[in-house]
C-alpha cells in the first residue's frame, strides 16, 4: 500500500536536543530508504512529505512510531493509488451514472 505522509512542524525542537534528533533522523531515513518513494522538504522549512510504500497500515504505523520528530509535528497520512488508475475508476463511475457502460 502506498501512503502520502505530510508533516508540519507545530512546536520548536529544544536546541539542546536538535543534534541527537537530527542524528536519529538520518538513521531513520537510511533504515527506511527502501520503503520511501519520495522524501521531500517544503521550501522554507517547517515540514515536508513522503510517499511510503509498505505492505499495510500496521507496518506504516510501526515505521512512523520511530520517526524522531514525531513529538514536534502535525502528521496527515492518506492512502494513495496511481493517478491513472484513479482516473479510470472515476470514468467508470461516471459512465455508470450516465447509463453508458461501454468503455
């Protein structure tokens, strides 16, 4: 399953904790690199997003529970599908609503 994980900083990291959190963050990134299709920061700081591909929400929860910045973030997680697949599904729904079942 693929998920987009949006993060936004909601409280400042205490300066004395920042070096150790950054070190753990770099380790977390390396540990989960193979599951992360996209890993981005928002320009100007304050957050970013990732596209994560894991077998299920249980593994995603485990992965995110280890995220070092979690206490300082607001996190939104959404399951996603391929855009072309989603578009085709919407076309099918529209055709059914209009009574035209032909492809």
